[in-house]
């Protein structure tokens, strides 16, 4: 499942969603590097920016650098009434069901030449429209499950009344257009709902699309502030981006893009911030391998143990895992070389129960 985790980009028409997605696809990773080479037209694969790889490459004189990759899916067709089949309703819902997390694009700029489908700029209303459609779709899912649970009450299974209570609670919230993730559900309640794969349980980050001149500083933008306040209530992240500027940057060679960003007062492209935030949202991290052949980032979910991490490289590594030789990236850089890190006792040998940490530089020992 490593790099196949997907973030779906959703938004109402004319909010800049397609402009942003086109920037993502232009900045796209070379598909041949990844195990999913046939990329559907609505999927963009991008490199996850990681400055550590260049440092390792210089230290180990690597012939090439292979960053981690991430997939973004352009989910088209959301309008009011999608849950009732309006627009591309059912297709929209099917696509959103398949992604692991959602990046919701909302428009936070005025432009007389670009009409908004609702006639005015109001990002909170836009978020509300999308939430309502997803809540309506989830209500249908929960109601179907409820019908089955009512029949199971007769069995005397102690878990059934608990599940029924959880379903009733979530249903009441959905009826008020409150997404399941904002309902303060307990871990036990979440467990009951897990197999329903509710759309409103998916983690979300909000992408506020601003005018080009606000890309570096949108502090005076009331629309952005309103979205920040809303996102805070569910612990979600907000990324400020000018989709128009991102599509221009994506067309430029790397050195010119860097210059362009400096002139705009930005340290990194909005796209890079979006990719990093998406990575975090999916609960992913990377460990690193380095040598003469390549310096490479490998994607794993947080909490992965060493043998399973080794299996990302090759199944034989997991099957015949003996131990992992690990040094943290920061220790390695501070020492200047692996030999120096070893002398200081900073290179450790870890066994099967070791939980990998982001930025571990690893060499696996295995025997098949």
C-alpha cells in the first residue's frame, strides 16, 4: 500500500480545483519510477519534496535520487444535489469512497471574470454544501446498517445494542449536516463505524485558493481566516495557495521556479506544502536508504516495524529479516559520515520489534 495512498481533490465548480490539479499533473513525477505506471487521466503522481535526499546523495556519491511519491485524484462533479444524483452525483460519490483523504479546495478571492456557481464568494457556505452532500450519502449507508442491526437485537449479542447506540448517535449528527469526524466519537464508536467507510470520517485538509498577490501573505483575507477558524474545530490543516500561480510555477524549470518564488516572498511552492500536508494527513512517513547506486526515500505508515519496512524494498528482505542497521539522519549529518557516526556509537542494530522513525537511514540485513 506504500505510495498508492490517495488524496482526492474536491470542490465546487469554478473554485480553482482543476487549475490546481493541472499544476499537480504538470509537476508530476516520472511515472516509470513507480509501480503504478498506467496513470488514469484524473490521477496525478507527484514527488514528495525531501531536502534530505540531496544531502545523502552528496555524502554517498549516489548516481541517482529517488524520492517518495504521492497520488492526487481529481474528483469532478460535485454540485448541490450530488447525493441525489445531480451533476455526476453517483460517480462523484464512488470516486470519493476510494480515496484515503480529502483536500477540499475553496475559493477565497474575488474576480468578476470568474463566476461562482453560487453567485458569490463564501468559502464556509461552499464547505457546507460539500459536507451536506457527503452527510446525506452517509445517512443512507448508516440507515441500511441500522435495518440489519435491529434484526440482530434478537440474538442477544451484547455488542449489538452498543453498535445501535453508535449508529443512532452518528445518524443524528449527520441529520444536522455534521460530518462524522466532527462529532467527537469515542474510539469504540469509531470501531463500530469502521466497516461502513463513511465519507465524512475521512481526514480532510482545506486548500484556500487566493489571488496571486496574496500567495505570500493572506493575513488580511477574511475568507481565509474564516476557513482557519472552521478547520481548527476539527484539528484540520489549512494550506493557502494561489492555484493560478502554482500552474505558472509548474511550467518553469527548477532554477527559474526558485527565483519566481523568492520574488513572491515564498520559501517553497504551495504545491510542495500541499504534498507534505497530504503525506501527514495520510499518516505516512519515510525512511531513507543511501549508497553509491541511489539515495532513496521509502514510504511507510507511521508505526511500521522494521521487518515490514524492509518488505517495502523486497519481500525477501521481510521474509529473511535478521536486523536493521540504523542511524538517524540528523546524527549522520552531524557526524559527517557513517564511519564517524559508528565511532560515536550512533549506529544501532535493531531487531524485529523496532518501530521505524521518520528519517531513519537504514541498511537491512537479511538471509533467505
